[in-house]
C-alpha cells in the first residue's frame, strides 16, 4: 500500500512537471506537505487515494502557514468522497503544527 502511494505521488508530481529535469525545475514548496496530507488521510480514514489536488498556501501568522489539499478517496466499501486537508506548519522552521480534515461528498 505504501508503495502504491509513493507511486501515485510520483505520477502526480511528474504530470505537474515538478521533478528535476534538464531545465532546472525543482519540486514545489508544497510537495513535502502534500505527502504528509496523503499519509495522514490514509491513516485516519483507511482509504485509497484516487486523486490529489493542491489548493494553495495561506499565511495565518508570521509563524504559521497553511497548505490546503483536496484528496478524493475510496473507502474499503467502495464509497468515494473528498477529504479537504489543512496542513499547518511554521514556514521558518518547517515544523509541522497541525493537520485538520473535513469530509465532503461533493466533487
């Protein structure tokens, strides 16, 4: 299962053109937090990740920023739903502060 997620994240990131190539492209700042969002969602809900979208970054205070993601997941019973994940962290130290989840049955 972990290998599936690593493969999924690699495919997603490669389609967005973020892996290093001959033109000097690098992984985006949110990639680290996206991996955390995926892993934490899998742990909390025991689901397969179907799709992944980075929504954006918000600066909450001088010492706290939030990366927002939308994950489309499939439960073991076949039910599919969205999980919005907020990953709060200190942008200076890169220390994880909090991960919050909100479920939605809408696309």
